C-alpha cells in the first residue's frame, strides 16, 4: 500500500469521526446521502444555487475546511469527499 493510500484511509477515518461528533452531524450525513448535483462533484456543486439548502451549504463548507486542512486539494479534494461518502453510506 502506498503512503498516499494510507493517508486516504487514515484521513477518511479521522474526518468521518469528526463528522459523527459534530453538532451538525445529521446535516453532514444528509449531504452525503443526497450527493452532489448530477455531473458535478462536491466542489463544483456548491455553485449550483438551487441544489443545496442553506444548512447543507454550511455543513459542506465546514467539511471543506477540514478536507483542505488535511492537505486534500484539487483532485484530492474530490477523492476525499468520495471516500468519506463511501464510508458513511456503507455504515447505514
């Protein structure tokens, strides 16, 4: 396993735990259940004005900050959001 794969696994677990313990946990989980707009990722989907509720936008922005703090930028951002999504959805 590469160092990047290990970082993905470690950071996903850490961020999923952070989501689960956050006061807006339910909204954050709903974001992943809803998924981004069709043909867009989470990053680009924020620009779709009618897709996300205000609470979902706030939740995404909180998670956005966490993902960037872990060093997941550009295409890594999308990879991390999809990894979190996969982990949370597999637990339901």
